[in-house]
């Protein structure tokens, strides 16, 4: 890896959803931290988009990020990333060169899962 260590300068947490009984026969979703890792985080311009919410008459901004981490097994699109108190929903996970050395994650902030 070409000096990846120097680029991984942000601390992130990866969380996985867990269904928890609500005591009334249903379930709610809770989040469990599965890893705290070093990452590189950059805006992902090609996925940034605007969508208008007509019910509330306001514009919602969706911020997209490209997050690079060392390979971590079983990261998937049901999970989310927490960085500096911000929640980013994972949309795409790419194993670069299928080499199990580095993952690129495309994540969105500002939208529900």
C-alpha cells in the first residue's frame, strides 16, 4: 500500500444494527459498535445530490463521502459509520483490487438508512 498509514488520520466507529425487543411484542433498532478504526475521509462529489421535500417545503442536502480504511471483514451496507458525532449510512463497500488490504466505503450523511 502506497503510504496508506499517513492518509488514515481520522478515527471512525463502525456500527451494526441490532433488533431489540420493545417489550410490547415488537422490535426497535439499536446500534452496536463493532470496530473503531483509522480512516481517510473525503467528500464524494459524484454522489452529492439535492432532493426537495415538498411536504416540508425545504431542501434536504445529502452529503456523500469516500471513506478509506484498512481491510476489515464483513463491513456491509446494513452498517453505519460514526465520525465526530455524525452518522453516515454505508451505501457501497469496495474491496480495492479484491486484495483484502484496503476498503473504500461510500457513505451518506443526512439521510435515513
